[in-house]
C-alpha cells in the first residue's frame, strides 16, 4: 500500500481532484499552508496499491497546465510514501 501526498496550488485543485475521482482514485483533501510566502494550498491524500502509483501520478500530471507558473513555482508537489498499515473502521 502507498500513500501519495499531493500538495496542490489552489488554481489546479479542482482540476486535479476531479481527474482523480473520474479515474476512481480515493482522495481526501486537507487545507494546508506553507512555503516561503505562506500561501494557502491543499494537501491531497491518496491511498492506493503500489501498482496504481504510476496511474495516479500520470493522472495528476495530465491535469496540471503545461504553462509555467509565476516565479517558477510548482503547481503540485508529490510525495509517495510506504503505508505500513491500512485500517478502516
């Protein structure tokens, strides 16, 4: 099991979330703040089986504009983590 954390800028949040849901990837949104300018962003948590990671990353990349953002900032920052345990109650 893998946990993907995607820290998304507000201007791509809806597009990225919609694309993930359309591809049946489970996603949870958490409001967050960070970076040099302390701008608001949203952290998406996506839990998938290891073979699905490539599909999630491809879906996110396809949902993000190809034009650069102001000041060379990223639209989405991704972390792929091993999930030691997954429990639903």
